[in-house]
C-alpha cells in the first residue's frame, strides 16, 4: 500500500492500494490534494496471446 501525504503540510492522509484518481482535503491545512495513477498496468501482448497462430496480425509490425 502507498501512503498519501498532504502536499502542503506532509500530514498522512491515507494509505491506498489501487486507484486511478483520488481527491482528499487535508483536515489540518485545508489543501485539496488531487492524485492520479502514475501508470496503468498493461499486459504485454505475449501475456495475452500464448500461441502465435491464434494472435491477430499486428499491422504496425514489419513483415
């Protein structure tokens, strides 16, 4: 879990697991903290297509 701290006074506001967007108002200093996910977890094509014969062709790849 990741700690979410206030950008104004560094007070611990929450501990969160997975999120894409969160907004928290600090009760100490009143700063509105808006956080977005750093990145989305995207599985590589090899993880979703195990056999090349069943994978659709990629038009951006050469050959």
